[in-house]
């Protein structure tokens, strides 16, 4: 093999150290980049696989991984060829953590509170790959690293060795379109009618040449959906979603979903694709989500990896253990708010199904605070019952003593209501007389004095009423003439020197009147107020 004895050798900017692993296509070395003092991982292509197709697939792995710039994907730094093209290598980020399968062997099933954020992060990076047209096709626990960071578990996606460029998605026009025949090239798969709005496939540019032969089988048997067994070249994002569901099952239970000694046995198990229930403590909704993602029809699975993560998140909320964890965390985040504590029924039902040894210190504090509040509520209810009894006895005596006082108050109230009614009637009559007198005065009617006098006699001695009464008593015939103004207020009036004419001044003009007939003769417009006129 070309990689034999590569420890200590320099490839590009990188120095190789010890061999850390080997696979079907290449070997992996720990290395460093002296210029940046950075630890790296160097993957070298096996010499026995150094044919044109293997080299192209090896370089495609580097390009695909480099395209996926995501915090949950291992980054590719560089790649190159040495020894006149006989030695191909890829320099990648060194991920410090454990493969997911090794982590599960060591720790057992991942608790729901850790599983939820970890699996959502894994689905995020898979979704990002799908958006860029990349299908991994080899998702399995050994290709997923578990990185511990400040008490959290974060995923890192590795190994794009058999990943491929996906074909650009387009919306299917209808359920019976011809494009459906290119999704799964086999008559052995039961295909249900396509749901509206799902996607069909069309090839991308010529630069993304297909390396997998039509109808070929490529991938890891425990995690491959049926369409990948009979046509890995046509496998799309739905194949990765199928593998994600199997990985979720193994993370939650700690046991492999499909176990076999022969490849043919794995194929038989995938054909059935009927996973056993997750077990006690898991809600049936969680089993349904996984079963849906394992459907033999790719189009019946969740449309995206994010949709699968969302479905699992909703189902996880129904786990009693997760409910108490989430409630305790929310209670702590909001400063131990008492209104977030649980009642007796909910607390009793939850504690019955959650083992005490699995409860964290924060959750114990939450439970203790809820129990204290329940005890206070019970004591308060007992005190209220005692007080209610005393109040009932006292109330009987008090009611008897108050009946007489109530009767007196009712009589007094009736008298006050009668007096108020009389006063209201008097006020209405006064208002009527005042209104009639005001109207008559304005229209020059002779009965204005009569109505205003009645209002005045009914104790309406307001200044306005007194003024109108005095005005109504002036003899109407004492007025010689009335002059009107065309605009606004009249400021001045005077006779002409010969006494035949009268001049008035107002806001916008001056007017000349006949002194005998009091009829207007001329109007002299002005742009401003005319405060005074001087006859000559």
C-alpha cells in the first residue's frame, strides 16, 4: 500500500504522525500543520484503490466536504497528490471526541435532554448539505463524532467518501406525472400516491458526473433504505432521513435496530422495516415518528431532516422525564417563579413514572418547591374552611340584626327617590320655560317676557336668565333702526355732516346708509378691519 510507512512524512504543509485508522478506501493519520501549529487529520487513498474512479471519488469527497461550511461538519483544509499522482491525500479538521457508536457503548442510551439538542444539531448539518445538493449516503454512528463542550454534547459529521451531488429538486406537477418513475428504479417497492408539493429529480450540471453505476448498491447495510440497495445512484435526501431515523432509535434505546450476519439478512430486515417499540418511558408518538421516517416509500417520510427533528422534538415533550426537566429549567430561568410550579395531581403522576435516582438537583429543587406550595395551599384551604364556619354562624346573627336597619334604609331611600323625582320635575319645567323664553326673545315674539319671568320665579337667578329677562322688557318700539354688517363685527357708526346719510365700519368694509329709510346705499370693501370713519 502507498500509505505504508508514511509516519513522519510531509505532504504539502502537513507532517504525518501515527496511523489512527483505516477503511475500505484509505488510511487516516494524525498530523500537524507546523506553520499554524494546528493538529489535523490526513486521509490517504489506498494504493490498491488508486484507479481513476477511486481517485475521482476520493477527490470528490474533499470537494463535497469543503462545500459544506457548517459548524457541525468537519472542515477540509487542503488536498493534493504526491509521488507523481500515485499518492492522494486530504487534510481535515481534527475532531476531539468519540464516535457516536463508541459513546453509546460507553455511556448507554443518550438521555432525552441530551438527545434532543444533539440530534437537532445533526439534522441541521444534514439539512444544510441537502440544500447544497449533497447526499451523504453513509450516515451511521461511526461517522458522527460526539464532542463535549461546556457540559453539552455537540455532533460533528464525518466521511463524505460515498456522498454524491444530488439532483436539483423541482415541484411535482401532479401525482401521476412521468417523473415519478425515476425516483425508485424497482418494481419491488410499493409506491403510494405522491403527496402534493413533494419533489422529483433532474440531473445537475455535467461537472457533477455520476460515479455510482446505475442500479448499484452502495452504503452501510444496517442503515440503507431499500432504494439505496437497488439504485444508490438515484438515492436522494430521503435516504439520509431513513438513516437518521435508525440512528435516533439506537441513540434512545442503546441497541441496534437491525442486526444480521449476512448482507442478505439486512436486506430482508429493511424490507419489513417494522422496528420494535422503543420501550417503557417513551410515548407512542415517538414510535410513530420513527416508523414514518422508515417507510419504504421515500415520499412518505418527512420532507426534510429539520421536519424529522421537529417531529421528534414534539414527541419528546410527551415523555414524563422530559416534562419535569423542561419545567424545572423554565422555573429556574424565570427566577423560581411560583406560578410555574406544578399542582398535586400532575406532580404525583409524573413522579410515579420517573425514577427518583434519575432526577437532577435542579429538578429536586423544583419538586420540593412544588410540594411546599401544595402543603401551603392545603393549610390555607383548611383555614378557609374554619373561617367559613365561623362566618356562617356570625352571618346568621348579623343577618337578623341587619334586617331592621335594612328596612329603615329602604324607607329613607324611597323618600329620597320621591324628593329627587319632584326636584327633577321642577327642573324640567324651569328648563322648558327658559328655553321657550330664549327662543321667543331671539325671534322677537311678545311672549318672551312671560316665559322668562316664570323661569326667574322658579329660582333660576343665573346672570344669563336675568339678562334675557331685562332685554325682553325693553320696549321693542324704542329701536329706530338696525344695521347689519357683511363681514364679522361692526366697529363704528356716524352721521354725515348734512345728516342725510349714516356711515358704518366693520371687519372688511364700510357701508353708507340712507338716514331716512335706513336702506344701504353703497358698500366700500377694505382688506382689513375699519375701526373708525371720519365724515367731511
